[in-house]
């Protein structure tokens, strides 16, 4: 399971990753995050603390990949890797090693976070965001996909803007059409802020992992049914005279008997069922979170997305204030 972040230099990718990691050291709606390697844990936790004081990280100079466990109520939900790039990788030529790595990562991604500086967006500063360049790279990566991909279009630094209106979203029209045309891509806009103010910080990650977690649950369901059916088939074979004959033959040859095969497959079915049950509660919590987001859907207009962005962050910040004494956004 792989998540890739894409966004021009200075839009806030590293700030987001570290802030999220810091925030999810305690449970939010039951979810928490754990780095697999202890040095990554120390680095990200330290960075998160520094960011909360208003001091931001320095520019990323090369790709770094982190491995995490998303947990829900102290149980593992999914393990995933998450790559952070230097923003320059999106504008460099394909001769650049980092750019090639980004393109190949995007092709393998299960979830994509596309970062856009909201302050630059409302100032119509398109150079700072390079949206059309990102859209080209993402569209290339989405050609011929055969698995579900969640694509979060993340508006960073919303603490710096007064309003997001439909006229600011026109540059996403191409992306919206591509997402609506694909049966595999689920898209959403997510406004966030990190630093001295915290707005919607867990949402981009939860949304990006959503498709893979749903897929994992569906796969477990299929596995339970499969193991159960095959177990029944072995059990049926073990019955009657023919079954007795097969048992003698298997025992003579030192091979597992039909009954032993049936028991083994039942045990597998039970194991998969237990895994599935653990996921059900987490998926319900995830669906509750994701439903509040401005999901990209065919019938919606740009105005609808602008209104929904305003509703989730201006009036009803989802997990808006994680710290005491944080000023409300407006
Ligand atoms: N006001 C505000 N500023 C932010 C926020 N997030 C990031 N910034 C500012 O944006 C700058 C760049 O953030 P980074 O996280 O380093 O950006 P990046 O996308 O990782 O940049 P590269 O590593 O160069 O690709 C920071 O130094 C902050 O000044 C935010 O939520 N609010
Ligand atoms: Mg960075």
C-alpha cells in the first residue's frame, strides 16, 4: 500500500506529514499513526513539536520514504509507505532522477495527495502551485489503472485565506472531469492548516487510505467465503465408502486426509473472519469521516465544492482545534 504526495516547492507537504504525525500520536476518532522505524518516529515527532511553535521545516532536498501503521482503537488497520518529495521534482525534466522516481511512484500509488497552496490559489498565483503540471503527471499515472485510487486535492494554508470561491477552482475543472470519467478514481478536496492553527489535519490521510481499506475488507470477505466453501468440499469428500478409501490411501502415503484438509481450511476461514470483524468498526469510523468531505461527483458544480470546503472548515472544523488556546479560524 503506497501513498504519494505531489506538490510544488513550498506548498506545505513536509509540514503536513510531520504535523499529522504529531497529531495522531493520540487517538482522533479512534485513529492513530505509528512509524515503523524508531528514527522516523523521533524525527517526525520533533518536527511536529517545532511546527506547533510556528517554526517550519526546511526545504526537502530529496525523496524520503516512511513506513507507517494506521491504527484504530489500538488495532492495526493497514500498513503503508508514504513518500515525501522535494517540490522541484514536478517541474524538472524527465532527465532528473527525482522526477523519474516520482513518476514511477505515482504509477504504483494506491493513494495520491495533490498539494496546492490555498493562499497562492486565491491570489491567482498559478506559478506557485503548478497545478497544470501536477494534473499532467497525475493524469499520466491514472491511465490504465486497474485498482481503486483515492486522490485528495489538498488546499494548504487555509489559515491565510478569507474565502475559497468557485472562481478559484476553475483550474481544477480538467482534474474533476478526469476523476469523474474514471471508474477507479475517487477524488475529494480537503482544506487544511498546520502550524499554530490546526484545521482538518487527519482528513487527507484518512481519505487517501479509504479505498485501500475498503478493498482490504472486501478481499477478506471473499477469502472467508472461499476457505469456507473449499473446507466444505473436503468434508464432503471425506464421507462414505469412497471417503474411507481416500483416508486409507492418504494415511498410507503420509499425506493429509480430507478431514484434516477441511479442518485446516475452516481454521483459515475463522482467522480471516476475525481479521474482517476487526476492520468493520474501523471502516465505519472511516466512512463517517469521509462522508463529511467535498467528494468529487458528477452532478456537482464548482460552487458546490467551494460551499462544501467552506462548510467543513469555516463553520464546522473537523478536528479543528487539537490544542488548547488555538484561535478559531474566523
Ligand atoms: N500559514 C501557514 N503556512 C504554512 C502551512 N504549511 C506550510 N506553511 C509554510 O509553507 C512553507 C513550506 O512548507 P514545507 O512543508 O517545507 O513545503 P514543502 O511542500 O515540503 O516544500 P519542498 O520541500 O520544497 O517541496 C513553510 O516554511 C511555512 O512557512 C500552514 O498550514 N499555514
Ligand atoms: Mg518538503
